[in-house]
C-alpha cells in the first residue's frame, strides 16, 4: 500500500531527480514510522498503513505542493538573472557602452532604443514578481506565469537589440579600437551565461504547469503587485535592521496617506490615471508624459537657448515626444495584457 | 476559519520553534507539534515536508542524513539566520497576541443573543 503511494508520488513529482529521491526517502520513512506506531497501538498492518496514508494526505496534492515550491525557487532565479539582463539592456541602449559605439542609422538606433525601454519595463515587472514569489498563496503560479513571460520579453528585446546593432558592428569592425572592443566583449561574455540561466530556470518553472491569468487575479494588477512588494521589502528590511522600524512605519503611513490625499485633492486626475479602471487613459497620459520628459531633456542638452537652437530643439522635441508616446502606446497595446499590465478580459457569463 | 487553515499562516514559525529544540527528523517534527499543542494542531502530515524544504531553501534550516533508531533519516537543524528569524517571529507574535488579549481577554466566555428591543417591521 505504501509502495503504491510512493509510486504515485514519483509519477506526479516534477522536480529534479536528486530532490525527488530525497522527498521519496523522507515520505517513505514517515509513512513506515507512522504505520509502525499505529500497528503498535493495536491496528493490523493493512489498517495501520491505510491510516498512515490517510493522515499524510493525497500523493497528488503533496506532489503539487513540492512542484510549486521548486517552480517558485526556479522563478526567483529567473527573476534575479532577468534583473542582470535588464541592467545589460540599460548599458547597451542608454549607458556608456551605447555612447562608445553608436552603430547603425537613425531608424535602427530608434528601434533599439524602443526595444531597450520595453525590455526595461518587462525586466522591472519580472524582478517585482520574483520578489513576491516568496509569498505562498493561490495566485503564486499566476505570478510565476507572468514572471516567465516578462523574462521572455527581456530575452527577445536583448536579441532584437543585438540584431539591430549587428550590421553596424560588422561594417565598422575594422575601425574598432581596444577601448571600444573590450567593454563590448566583456558585456556580451557576461550576458550570455546569464541568458542561459534564464532559459534553464524558465524550463524548470514551467514544470509546475503554469496557469493563464484570469480576470480578477491580483497577480495581474501591477498596482497591487507594487504595493505588495513594497510591504514585503519593508518587512524584510525591518527584520534585518530593527533600527529601521520607525522610518519604515512612517514610510508605510506615507504610502497610504499620499494616495488618499491625492484622491481627495485631485479626484478627477486620480480617476483619469487609474490604471485598473482606465488602462488606456493611463497609457496615453504616461506616453505623453514620458515623451515630453525626453523632449525636455533633449532641449536642455542642446545648450544655451538661442533662437536657432530653440527652434531646432522644439522640432526635435515634438518628434521625440511623438515617437516616444507612440512607441509606448504600441508596446502597451501589444504586450500590456501578456505582461499583466492590462487586466485579462472578464469571462463571459454562461449561456 | 478551519483550524487547519488558521495553522497554515503560522506553520513556518511553528516549525522553526519545534526544530529549535534540537536536530529532528520530519516524523518527529509532527510528533512534537502534536504533543506540544495537546493534539490541537492536527493538519495533513504531508504539508509539513514542503514547508521544511522551503525553510531550508530560504536558509533558515539546514539538513543532513543521519541514522536515527537504526533508520536513515533526514534531520533538520536551525541555522543562525533561522534562530534570528524565530526570535523576530516570537516578538511579533507576542505583540499581536497581547493586543488581541486586550479585547478578547476582557470579553465574557459565553455571550447570549442580544435582547430584542424593537417591534417587527
């Protein structure tokens, strides 16, 4: 009877072989000990084994629990590695490496820049969700699904940027100097094993059978995710450094007070920017805001505001704001639901 | 709330407290839980193992194979981090329990139905 239970457990477990052996050995020891104690209390052997198994719980539920733990661990590894890749994306598109070797024409550079931004958003969401995977609960696997999707998007963006840069790199390779070559080679050399780690962890996380997000999941609510991650981070920080308990409590209070104050003082603006209720309005406003910020930065970098410079900066700013806003909206339209930024559609009522 | 559900929220802390008594294997963890709770903590025994593995992965427990009573068993032990975590959880729990006690401790053990004062609508 115990052997049958163990065979069912082995069949259901989706964990690496070494861990499977350990789990089966521990469960076998537990069931044999429990059955021996029950037998000593007066039950016959078959009844004692049956009772030990009943108290232990169904093999399928136990296997699902272990598989979920393993998948969550893999998910956290994926999130950490994706965080490193996201840092690489920033370096490649907006950091010192990008400035050292601006290859390719404007369209290619613009595409690489957009891919970099999409990757950074997806990477930030992935790291956030990895952090929240420490929490157990019914939505943990949905969070894992969204995390794996985010990692996929980061990998795709990184690959896209590499492809964008490849023709320029090939064309200009003869002009490369050592200071340009070495950081690029080091960056590529460091990112490849990290990308492989993401792929490995991703495969392991998928063994849990990842469910698709459903309407009403808090895991696909980025506002709730951010609030949950902040609470968790504060809890952990105060556990490690008790001296932070006072400032952390103050910060928690501010995080509750500021949105309430904004809702009271600017109800129309806060309703307009409510990501949960009006995702498209939120995206449009963010897109315009991001575009204007970039344009402002560009105008500032142009130098002292002479008439000629001001005109040139104005034209460039309008172009940049339009491009940035358009790109952000396009990214939201194509990937918003996939990455859990837009809630999934509500299921239609039956009949 | 079902008792099993209520325990689940505190399972990690309870396990750390049980393991703090000294190295222990999974079956003995359940026995200690049952003994120290006078049989009140009666949850499906299998649920303890994923929790033990999770605590180990988080660095709060360590484990190794050992021969106990002639049988090869996985024994769990508290790490330094686990000891600190247990201390924090115990402090949090004492604060929480003291706050609840101020309300429920003063309430009568059995409260009857409120007296009917109004006329039916």
